[in-house]
């Protein structure tokens, strides 16, 4: 049953992240605001490579970071021969070492290293059927490690199911643009991540923010916001239970 669930989970992810041409067109428009040909992007939590595919079509080089064994197989099959993609089979955290990754075979998008995040989201009805049914020990590096190894990215996507604060804690200097996931059941965790980003950005003139509701690849606000404005915007989405991604770009960029 576990093997069937794993096969179903990966097939479902491929359909969601690779099977919607209209969404890919919108994604190129959105990420084209952050990445130009030759730029470097970090995809932290690359999953099955939906963002990798989009960024490569923009001409960007990509470091795809993913610790899940099943997702790694997909990434290596799809991008293993692409000289513009480096696949890092690791997790990212506040410090280098080892950590336990809790896996959901049927819904691999919610695999996580944060037990507190699991506790937060399982109280939400939309997660009622999700099961974390196995775990693996994975290596962990920091964002600073990746910058030292590959260079500074023009854009860094962080989608790690509640582990965003740990990931961002391993970055010591601001990057030009970044994003992190927002889930209403884990609202406080998103605010903690925002606080970290604010402190990073203060060293370089500050960040401006926007929000894209889940997989729409469209910004919710017509103009870029300061942190307080972003929090007010997120509060309007919080009662609806609609997740998405927070985007940040340096005001000086």
C-alpha cells in the first residue's frame, strides 16, 4: 500500500506542477520579474521541478535542493543531463548536520522536518486526511553553505512546509529576491519568517512584499507593500484558509 501511495503521490505532483500550460505561462511572467538569462536561482524544496522548468525556460541557472528520495528520482530523470541545473540531494536548515524528514507518501508536497508545523496544520480540516507515514534521515546544509558553493542567487524560493524560519536563519546576508510559503493554519510561523527577512533586508535598504495565492502565479496586491501592509493583506486571506507564497524584493533592486 505504501508503494501505491508513493506512486500516486508523485503522479499527482507531476500533474499539478507540470500538467497545466496556462499556469506555466503565468509563472514565466511572474518569475521573469526576478530572474533574467544567466541569473542564478535557488529552489529550496524543488519537489518535482515545476519551478526548475520555468526558470530554465527563462534562461536562468538553477540549484535544485530536494531531500525526498522519490522527488530526487524525478529531478534526476528530468534535469540530470542539463548543465544549467545542479541537483543538491539535501535539506536546508539553520546549521549543517543531519535531521529527520517526515514523509507523506500520498501527499509528498507536505513532507516536513518541523514537528510543530505538523501539530499546527493537523488541526485544520484541509489536512484531515494527510498522513505522515514514514521518515528518513537526511543531510542538512545552510543557505550560506549553498552560496559559498554556487554563488549568490538573484532569487531564492523557500518552500519547506513549516521549516522556513530554520532555512532563513542559515542566511547571513540579503539576496535580491526571495519567496516563502504562507499557510493560514501556520500564520505565526509565517510572521516569524517575515521578521527574519525584514532583519536581513535592513542591511540593504529593506524589502518590499507581495503575495500570490496558491499556484495562481498572480500577485494579490497591485503595488509592492511594506511589512505591515503585507501582514494586513495576509490577514484578509487567513479566514479563507487560502495558502500561497510571500514574495520579497529589495527596494533598491
